[in-house]
């Protein structure tokens, strides 16, 4: 217990210290929200990765999909690395940094407003972000309850309140830069922790080969496999089609999430983008791949404690049960690992929510006169508001909030992915095309919550994203275009001539 407490105190002290250190660099809204657009490659890459993977992934998703698909769930982690990190940086990193700097925007709704010349689109986007980021923020706490119950004899409420207070302090003090530096520290902890935990868990099962042998002897309870043995240790697992849906949502979804795309706004330079692409991909392979790989062995720890009274599996208990037999020092590392994952995601979410509501909803609409100093005050106050609201929802979640948690990724990414991605590349996107994507993303995921026409909310989110990518260009082709003169001003940022060294450019003969 002493080891665990010391690790936690060191961790918390470090987080607050970073907040105090970076508070002098938050004199303006641009500094507070974007770090002055001067964030280097390693901080940007780790900020992206740690915002991507929280306790929801480590405890919830790894346990749930590892139980369902066995070792094939590792494909989810690899999909996160290739599609969710590598391709996202390649396709969006540079263009997002260039256009958002040119348009002088700090949030995704503000981008929509200026890119498509519509204040109504901006306000609508900020409302969508507010509605679906809050339940997602609340869900971040869920993965902590069972781990803290296993490791400490303290109430879950105390854990949630403490984490929220500490996160609030360093975000309010240091803004984006404090978040980025702490994300880097938390990312290192996550990398070391997941490798150590995987090694310890497999060692307890007699090593990797012995664990795989045991897993291969478990008969599948999925109807598709007709009870065959070996499905949980196979290449594509028990249900490849639903596995693909999970990969699409958890990987492609990051392309449309405001708190993820926001990291590209703040990148410092071209070199930072190239290095950040490599680092974020490596981080995702280790952390996400490692989480789902570990979860794939969950059935080796089958026990009565994993089942509810009605006989259904309590997925959030799978990973904590796997970790319960670890030595105290490793349990302490796991606690800090999950805290790191949760606090990094939480800080990113509350900063995104508060800045979006201030800059896109209040400024110029409800509060006409808002100078830079007032913007900082509003953002800091709203950070407190969002943290308090998320804590209240996490401690006593209403049924509808629990349902919203499951669809928040699908609704946000389904609504925002297509107009943001196409808006970076194609002049032909129209206002009607943007509205079509908003309606598809929110409409499909929310209606499915009540009508259940798609069995899995994960697959519903994947369908919403794909629908948006198809509907947006189709609607744009048959609806009035934006003026050519306006589009020329938007896209002129890509036409500016810059000098580069020969190692980056070869002149044609």
C-alpha cells in the first residue's frame, strides 16, 4: 500500500508542478488554447496518442473486445496505429495546420464557420460538440472504479473527485502547453506500464506460447463459429465482420473528433509533422496494440466474478481480474498507467469543450463584447463547469447519459469527419453538404439508440461515418456552390511559395 501511495503522490506532484511551470506562457487565448502554435513533434505526438487512449480503452474496450474476439482483437490496436494515427497525420496534419493558421481559427466549429462562411453552421457544430463531449468526458472515469476498488480501500467517489480536481488545476493554470507536457510524461508511463503488465500477465500463465495454447482449447460461444475450439486464438477471431466495424469506428473516428484534430492546429513546423507522424504511430502500436493484445487473453481468467446476476459478462471487470494477482509494485504502476490515460484524455476533452463553447457559442452571439482577457476568464470558468458536470454524471449517471456515452464517438465523428476532411482538400463542398453530414452523423447514431436497427452502437457509429463520407460529396454536387472569390481566399494558403532545401525537393529536368 505504501508503494502505491508513493507512486500516486509522485504522479500528482509532477502534474501540478507542470501546471505551475507553464502558467507564465498563457497570457493570451492563442497561448492557452493552442500553445502559441509552437508545440514540437514529441509533445504533439504524445498529446495525440494520450488523448486517443484512455481508461475506456485499457479497461472497457480491451476487456470487452478481447473477450469477444480473442487475440484477433489485436487488429483493433493495429488499425488504431495505421488508420487512426499514421494515415490521420499524413492526410490531415500539414493541411490542418496550414489552413487553420490561415483562417485564424482555434476550434473545429470555428473552422466550419469560416471555411463555409456560415455562423449558423459554427453554432450548430459547437452544440453538437457540447452535447456529445460531456458524456464522453464522464465515461472516462468509468474505467477507474474497479481498479481502485482492487488496489485501494477507498471509495470510487474520492478517486473521481481527486482526479478531477488535479486535472482542473493544471489545465486552468497552464492551458494547452501544460496539457501537452503532462501528456508526454503520462505517455511515457503508459508505454512502460503496458509492456510491464503484458510481460507479468503472460508470465503468470506460463509464458506466451503456453497462454496461447490454453486459449486455443476454449470452445467459442459465438453462434457464427458453431462452438469450435481455437477461434479465440485464430487470425481473424470469432466474428470478423463486427471486428471490422470496431476497427473503423475506433480508428477512422479520430479523424473527426474535435479534441484529436485540435492537436494538428498547434504543431510548430514541417519537421515536427514528420517526426510526430512516426512517434504517434509507434505510440499507438505499443499502447493500443498492447491493450487489445492483453485483453485477448481475458478468457483465461474466467470466474464467477465476471458475470452479472442475469448471466451476462461484466466486461469492465475482465482486465481488473487479470491484474488482481500481480505484485504490488506492478499494481501501483497499473494504477498510475490508467490515471495517466484518463487524465490526459480528460484534460483534452475539457479544454476542447470549454474553448469551443466560449469561442464559438458565447463570443459574438450571447456575449457581444469579449476581448482576449475576457475569453481567457470564460474558458477557465467553463473548464470548472465541465469538470463538475462530468463528475456529477460519472458518479450517478442517468440512463440516457449512459446511452449517449456509447454513441458519442459515432455522433461526433459521423457529423464532423466528412466536412472537415473534404474541406481541407476540395473546393466543391457546399453548405448543404455540411448539413447533410451533420444530419447523417447525429441522426443515424441517435435514432439507432432508440430504434435499434443496427444491433451494435459501434457498428452504427461506423455506418454514420461512412454515410457522411458518401452523402457530403453527393449533396455538394447538386447544391449551390460557394463563391469562387471566397474559395480562392480560403485556399490561397496552399499556394504560397516557400524555400526548402534540396533534400526535401528534387527539381524536375
